[in-house]
């Protein structure tokens, strides 16, 4: 019996049910495994606490004189919870997290054994930097790299089975100082935006001293039975199915979305939520998504840096907890063809230290002018740097999703809704005029002096837009589910920081010429509206008409990752990131190289899996069924029956043979194409060749014939779990 049928039998037996501890009150367990400031107050001296709090709240450097005191306090707290080891927890450019565990245990010179954790071990460690992606920044013989503590993201205790490890969130840099991770440039981008945004916010409120970008992500994922997943080598190796015929029922009845959560999945959700709450991840929402076996989880808004850490941490938690339930979580952007893929919508805004959401329309003319300032600057930033944003969400997995009928197209555009579109049109065409009272949403708009009160829910939602305003935030919908949110957030916060710097320069220039401040602000806003209006689109992003319209407007539509990543190699991008101290040109070139290499490797792996499955699973299954058909035909012939008695068997036999021959030929040609492409030395050229000469040239064609065979070959002979089983058996 094949793994497929073993897995089906196991699912049907109901033996996979796992008892989950009774749900506790969330507030009773929330953050219990996190070294929060509240916890720190119980363990630290006044000086140490002030130093730590100043670092977390104000970005001040930790005083090394008190670092050992902080480290000892964290150790005492952790040991009280049964922790024996610690690690610097960082996010290298592999797309996952990394950790190297060290014990508190040490031996002194006189042989005394003790547990210790000093300030040096807290602040800095030296992992091998040559074994992680570096884009040429590190060679094998240049191994040294550094992890450095990020106090703004609190230490936490990770429990895996009976083991407990103290995790210290850190940045990761090379021996020569270049960033080798996602966190270091993200922190720089957040600081760049803080500086630029505070200067602009001070036009309206001199009390603003800090602006914090906020993020609320929505993580989509599939959950399928572990046995069925393990019987699919493509899922094990690639995270997606490279073959698979569409089942009779997919998502066409639309009965899964917001439906009743299956009991087994519900137990899994409660289990991973419990672990997440203990780690301070403020999960709020869970529900069925559109596709069968697809679900979503979303937290409350947090500061971007912490939200990014929590997202990547939750992805790890979900995958581990799923194993306890004999389930597999699929975070790939397109695990199954023919149904919706996974996204990770990044809901982003900015908050002042005076308690104002800069993207929330206010209740006074003054606050509404501030809202419009940041609203229009964001639109202009997206317009001016659409290519950088597109590059930030480019990946081999996301290429399968973007532009399909469930995800935004690769064209970067902004949706703002009918009401705000009218406001911007009025600003563009009628600066200097007075607006009459039109409805409850507009109150005597005098553009020379003020902006009216705007209603909070002044937009509909557009699921087809990659970047949509949703009332008090922008939703960057094009981010892929497997991505680290940091990549998109680095780009978005940096481009707005740069745009706000230009805005302040433009406004100050008009003020110096004699304009009043509000009038100068309105003139610049008007100019920005005119300059960036072509990026605004209110219609159906899925439609073919939009593709033609976008082309007419001159908006790029870069469908593949290798070409999308070209934006990182431009002088414009290098100037952008260097001006804001996020990447120097060496670091940016390295990122470009790493992303291209990652794309090449993923397409290469998928091509090899396709070949392996075709030769070792698909064709043998087809041959076995051919033998059955041949024996049947021979038996009928020997019995003296006319050909009409076995004509249908002959037709099936012929069709199977034809599909098999095409598969074998195409796989062989794909292998030869890979050999040719592998000889290309330039990384960009190689990535483009893998996309055009391997992926585009063969993937869909081979899949078509394999999926046709799935419909022809006897179910008993087919070794790979089918879509109907993976998506509906749980």
C-alpha cells in the first residue's frame, strides 16, 4: 500500500485528535514568557531599569556599565522558569530565523562550576557569517560576523518540548559592519521615517517628538494532514504542489470563507494561540479563508519592529505546534493551483507620541491638514518608488500569486476610495476656492485656511488593489505569505522618509518666499496630487482593461522576480537608501545578488522535483495501469470479442501513452535546459534564463500532461495524494 492510502486510512481512523489544555483567560497568560518592562521593574535596580527603559522608549544606547546587571536579572528571571540556555535570535537573509544555543553553565579557573550570563554575552555574540547568504560580502574564509542586542524587542523564552531557551532578539552584521539580516536595515528605515516625519508633524504640533510606524499583519495559511503532506515530495521539498488536477469541488461554492472552523484545525489554532499569547503576540482574529483548508490569523497593531518579530516567530510556532496535531502548515504563496493562494496583508500607519494616528482623519481643520499631508505624501512615495515597492515583494512564490484572481496584479497602484478621490480632485483643481457644504462628510472646506473634518470610514475596500487606503491606514496587500514583513516595511518606510524630506524642503522654500505656512503646505500638497495622480486607481485590478490602462499611464507591470529586482540595482534606489542610511550601495548590491540567487535555487529545486516525480511516481503509475489495460484487452481478444468491446480501453491506453511520451520528452528537455542555464556565470542573466528557459518553457506544459494522466490512471495506481484528499480530508 502506498503512503497516500496509509495517510487516508490514518485520517479516516480519527487517531490524529490531540487534547489541548483548557483555554485560559488570555490576560492571565499574556506575555508570561517575555521579559517586559513590567517584569524588568521587579528584577532591575533603578539605574539599570532607567537605562533599559530609555533604550526601549527613546532609542538610547544601553550603558555598558549596567549591561551585566541587566543580563544577570534576565538570567535570574529565565532560570526561575527552568531555562538553562540562551541564544541570540536573529533573522538572516535565508527567510527564516537563526539561533545558536549556549548554556549559562561555565567553569571558573579554580574548577568551580557556576551559571552566569554577563553583559558582554547579552550585548554581542559572534556567529559564523560565511554560512549565511551575504551576496559576496563574506567569503568562506571570512567567517566572522556579529549579532548585537536589540533592546526595543524584548527577550523571550522559547519552549520546545521539555526544553526552554532564552532568546535575545538581535541584529546581524558582518565583521566589516554591513548588515546581513532584515532587522538592522528595518531599524534604520524606521529611524529615517521618524526623523523626517517629526519635522513635518511639527508644522502642526510642536509637541511631537517621536513618530512610530505601526503594523498589523494578516497571515494566511493552509492546514492539511501531515501524512498526506509527507506523501507529497513536492510539498516536503518546495512547500507547494507542482502537480495536481483540480478536484470537482474547489472553492466555487464559496462555502468555506468565514465558515465553521473544522474541529481538528480549531484545536490546533487554540494550541498555537496559547503559545503565542505567552510570548506576548497579541492575536485577535482567526477565521476560515476563501480556499478550502485555508485560514487566517491577525493580531492587534504593534510597532513595526516588534510586529515583524512577532510574525516571523508565529510562523515558526505554527509549524511546530502543527506537528503535535499531525498537521502541516503551508505558508507558500501558492501551494495549490486553481484556488486562492496565501498573502500577508501589511496594514501600516504612523502614530505620534502625542497619541495621534497620522493616517486617521481628525475632527478639526488643523488635524485634517496634517492627515492630508501624510496621506498625500504616502501616495507620492508609492508613485515615485513603485519599482522599489515591487522589488520588496518579489519572490519565486509570489510570482505564482500576483495577478491571479485572488491577489493584486504586479502593477503597483493605490486605491483611496470615491470620497477621498473627490477631495484630491478638489485640491488639484480648486485651490483658492471655497467649497460649499456638500454632505455630512464635508464641512465648509476653505483650502486657503483649513481642511474639513473627514469621516473615518470614507472608503470601501478594494481587494484587487496592491496598496489600498482603508480608513485609517494603508493596506499593502501584495506582500507574500512566506515573506518576512521587514522587506516590505524597509522599502515603504524608507520611500516615505525620502518623500517627506522633499516635502519639507518644498514647503520651507515657499515660506521663505513669503507664503503663510498653511498656504505653502496646500500648494505643495496640490503639486504632489498632480504629480502622482496616475498611480491612483479605483477599479478592478484583475481586469484586462486595467492592464491596458496602466500601460497607457506608463505604470510598470513587472510580472517576474528577476526583472522586478532590477529596481535594486538602479542609481535611484542606491541614492534613496544611502540618503536615509538604510543601505550603502555595497549592501544594496548584495541584497540584489542574494534575492536573485534565492530565486534561482527555488526554481532549480522545483524543476528537479518535477523531474523526480514524473519519472519515479507519475510514469510508473501510468505504466502499471497500462499493463492492466493491456491484460484486459488481451483477455477480451482471446475470448474472441470484437474490437468494439475494448475500444474504450484502447482509447485510454493510447491517451496515456501520448501523455507519457510528452512528459518524458519534456522532462528530458528541461534537464538539458537546466544544464545550459547552470553554465551561465552572471547571476541576473542566470535568473532570467531560469525564469524563461526553464520555468516558463516547461513547468506549465509538463504539469498539463501530468494532470491529464491523473484523470486517466486508475485511482488505485496513483501514488500521490490528490487535491480532493489534501484539501478536504482532515
